C-alpha cells in the first residue's frame, strides 16, 4: 500500500520516540495498531458490501429478464391455445353440420302413400347347380368321385340348401 523502506520506518520510529517519549511509546504503538486494524476491516467491509450490492443488482437484472421471458412464453402459449381452441371449435361445428347432413340423407321423410323399396340380400347370388354338369361341380368341390351323382355339388359342401330357389329368385332383379 505505502512504499516505505526500512530506513523510512526507522526514521518515523525515532521521531515518534522523541515526540511521545519512551514511557508512552508502547501504548501509542498499540493504539495505532488497533486503529490500523479497524481501518483495514472497515475497508474490507466496504469492499464486500459494494461487491454484494453489485451481485444483487446483477441478480435483480437476471430476475427481471427471467420474468420477462416467462411473460413472453405465457403470452405465446396463450395465443397458441386460443388459436387451437378456435380451430377445434370450427372443426367441431363443421363436423356437427356434416353429421346433421348425413343424418338427413340417411333418414329421408317418406311421403304418404310411398312404399319402401324391397330389401335385397347382401350376399352374392349362387350359381344354379342344375345348369352345371356333374364333372364341373365335382372339380369345383375338390372330390372327383364324390360329386358325380350329386346335383348339389359345392352347395352341399358349403352347407347351403340346393332346394332354396326362392332366395335365388329374390336376388335376381
């Protein structure tokens, strides 16, 4: 801190001895040491207080930045949520309109005196086995000798009744 050499310190001690006197010199030296120690502690306390204040200011700035970023994030999330909610509402309303239109098409209002169309069977029509030769019906069934004398052929293997001509008549328009 101070640039004192040994000779300068010796000169200061000699002047102090002459001014203060030999009886009071040790007491004055102790008091000067205590005052110097207090001064050093005070300077170090001021330095630490200043550094704490600077850190506190940095933390406050950082806190403000984090709060601002959190607000920005919240604003953007709310905006996106509003956008998604509006899109979802539009989708729901269009689906409700489509559902209402589909239900209107599925159940038309019948007028008085109008009759319903005959209901058709969803199964494909079976070929008439009477028109098939016995050899063809036996090759279809996979048993060459089993279907030779049987007019039913593949219908009997499938568990269908060959005598059910009414169903085939209904299937044909």
